[in-house]
C-alpha cells in the first residue's frame, strides 16, 4: 500500500469509528488489539465514543519484544527469525490479542513509525497491520512516507479498513 496525499486526522478516524461502532454492537462483535508502533492509538480511536465497552475488550501497547512475547504470546522464534517488524509478528499479535482477551476479532500492528529506527530492509514507514477473525486472518503491508504521526494515523486507518471488511 503506498502513501496517500495526506494522512488522516484523529478526528476523521474517530468520526469513522462513530459510524462503525453501531454495527459492531449490533452484530455482537468483540475486538482486542495488540499495538507496537501505534502505541495505543488504535485503542484510542476504538474508544473515542461512549459505549465502546460494548465491543472493545481491551488491548496492549506491546512495544518491546519482551512485551510482545509476555503479553501477547508472540513466539520468540518468530521475532528472532523474522524480526519484530514483519507480517508473521503482526499476525501473531492479532492472534494473541484475540486469544488473551477472548475477543471475536484481534488486530495487531507492528512497524517502524520513525523518524529513526529504519534499516535498508525495513525502512521508516514500513508497517504491518493484521486482523484475526475466526479461522480467517489477513495482513496488510503498508509503506508510508508521512512523519511519525502520519505513519501512525495511516496505520490505524488500515486497521479500521480491515475491521470494517471483517464485519461486512
């Protein structure tokens, strides 16, 4: 996924969540999150409106590798073999969130938000967003060119895309 002209704003994401929330509640879908580079920003968007406890089970800002392993049951060998910023770790975060918090849907996000931390193989702006719903899982690879805030906001927008598609 390439970068759009401008990253979404928090207000735009919260407004989108206001439209999505009634469907989650009506369909009795529960959601749990495990976030690395977004640091809880997805959780903030999901809980931006009253009544979020009717669908949002909770989440963790699993920023360090140890937190990914200890809080979200990411197998350490996945991190060792693929790196914390990888599709397989994003998927494991989503599975871990779902299992740990007993939700119908788990969402995992890992990446390099910037401004530093990038490498030639994993540059700033590389983010993986995963969703786990039942036996179905999906991971999106994003390559953003925004600043740190924009990379984080754009990644949350992708998480909402995946969530919306999962409940459609």
